[in-house]
C-alpha cells in the first residue's frame, strides 16, 4: 500500500458570516481528514482581531493512503468555528476531496514540467454556513510530498517523524519566520491554483459533502 505526505497551510478567510452583533468574533479552524479513522483533528490559533476576515497561517502534515485518495474515499474538511463562553459554534465549513487535490497537482506538474510537490498550490474555496448556503471564502495551500512509501511507518521515517509521534506535525508560521514554508499569496472570491511561476489555473468549486 503506497503512502505520501500532504502538507496543508490554512491561510485566511474572507467575508464570513458575522456571527456576533455586539462582541468581536474569535475565530479558529479545525482541519481533519475525513475517511481516515487514524487521523487527528488539528486546530489553528484563534484570530481575535480579523473579524469576518481572519488570518491563521498554520501548516499541518498528513500521511495519506494514495489508493484511498484516488478512489475518492478521503476528504479534507475545514470547520470554521467561533469561540463562545457557552460553547463554540460552527460558522462555516469547506469540504475538499483529496482526489481532486491530487489530480490538480498532477495536472499542474505535467503542464509546468515540474515534479509533483515541487510547488505549493494556492486555493480559495467557497465556505458554506451550517444551513448549506454559501457565505465567504477560505484560502489555503497544499503540497504533496514524494510518494511510493509502502507503509505509514516508512513515510514517517522519510519525513523525520518515526519516533512514535503521530503521523502529522504542525508548524506555526511566525512573522518574519519563513523556512520550509511558501510565500503566502491568496485570492479573493475566485478559486485558482497558482504555480511558482505565477501561472493560475481556474478550478471548480470545492464540493460540499
């Protein structure tokens, strides 16, 4: 069974539903891999100042089963939540099938002549409220690592994560500290993939499962 890494950076959101009329919105994102029972949920820091246009800039790494991804059994899910004293509330969510992300990354690599995973793909997806109606945009980037690992343990060892730790790791982006991360570039409303050369390819809307 082949595994590969998937690095996702939760960048920001725009024009979200205003959930608080008389107080500020403290928003954060929980991101997880639906379809993988072993995958943990990861939470961004709380944005206390951006209101309906928050910024997080948090990267997480998953190890994915490539066959399960190609069969459409894995979905990257983002839950945008508001911190509340009486219980956190869901503001909106995004569902991005890993199969689509992998297909787009392969197509971009073929079009540009670069290998898969050589450049981060920047995406903006429509956010849907709990009612299912669209409101706002979530901006994130993703990058697949090399494939071909025969087990999750092989993948963890290759990525320096083979000492009993979970098969993911989080890297907080701090101002002025950018090693191993990508230049942050995000788009408003339109949904694009951008290569390091600056070319952009329009993508279909992220389906809402």
